[in-house]
């Protein structure tokens, strides 16, 4: 792990630090943001374990964290996607490795798990619609659940990190199936409501697969881009053709331009292509 500190911490490294601190009893929401709360917890950890108290996670801090929780380190790494997984997927779908790595890196920053739990984002407006589809009136459950149940998209409802699982758990108490369907899962942030169209036995089956390993996230992505089309063209063909705008519109919705999703894809592809060529 690289040396990181407040304001200078990639999401993956910051999340890993937060996950280990939380596992060791320091209250945090692992969300990949190395802010004041993370620095305070890190300084306390350093104080508690006889390290230099500087709020910087360097070699000695990482070594101490991993030594204290070796089982957690092995559980996390066992879930990671491998280069072999990416190469096999590329062959299966007639895509170049840089194309696969492009979506992998842009969609979730290359992180499918937060510790040992799959990365999710709970969508309260989707939960509303899924409850209605299940014959449940969402209006009867709004009071006290305003942050997880609402009719229109509200980005202010997101809390990120493992705290998204707390939101999901509350929704499951209202109705499990609709709740699982309303969360986007893993490396490629695929909504649970796509489980049936993607040929999973149920949304519960889909979630079990997402909870196991990142290779299953990649498999779900393959199913998604094969089944879904944009103006009659399968998404896999749009990706293969490097039609970033059409792929972004189909995959991320009409707000893709506001988020510059197509530009992010194009830039990432250039980066991964150059790395493959050794440029």
C-alpha cells in the first residue's frame, strides 16, 4: 500500500484504511474519503499502538494494521478481480483488454467491495417503484424512512461506503425483494431489478453472486451489455465500437453528459491502451 494522508489518498487505499480501522474498533463509515474523521481515528490508532502520531498511513502503519487483522486482509484479497478474469472476459465477448479495464476503472474506481461487503448504492426512488410493482403502497411506509423511500431521484440521500448497507437493511425490513432490487451492486453498479432479465434465478440469487467475488460482478456486466440495447444495438457492440456517447447514455442514463461519463470513458481507454502498448 502507498503512503496516504488527508487530502492525498486514492479511494481504494483510503477505503482499505477505513475498513481496517473500523474492524479494530475505531468508528468510521468506510466511504473512500480520507477526511477529518479518518485522520482522527488514524491518529488514535497510532497513539494506541506506539507509532508516530502523524495522521499519515505509511509502511509502519500499514504493517501494524495488517498484522492485527491478517484474516481480514486475506478475506478482502480473495474477492478481487484478477488479470486472468479480465483477459478471459475479453476473449469471450470479443473485446480488447483495455476496453474491459476502461469500464472497470470508470464505473466503480476498480472497487467492487468495501471490505468484505459488495459496494452498493441504494436508490430510494427505485425502491418506491419496486414496492408499487410488488403491490405495496410506498406511501404507507414513508414516515421515518424519508431518506430511503421517495418517488423521485434524490442524490442527497446517498451516504456512501458501508453506510449504504445500513440503508438497505432498513429497506429490507419493509420488503426484502424490492429492497434488494433497488440497490446497485458491485464493480459495475448493476441494479438488482435486472436480476431476472439477466437470467439469475431471483434477485436473492443475484445478490448472493455479488457477495462472493468481483469475478461474479464481471459476469453480471457481460450479461448486462449482451442483453440490453440502445436504439437496437447491443451495448457490447457500442463498447466494441468505442461509441462512448451512446454507451454512456445507455449505461448511465440521460445525465451522462452532465457527469462527463463519455469523456471519462474515452480518457480511461486512452490511458489503458497506452499502458498495454507500453507507451
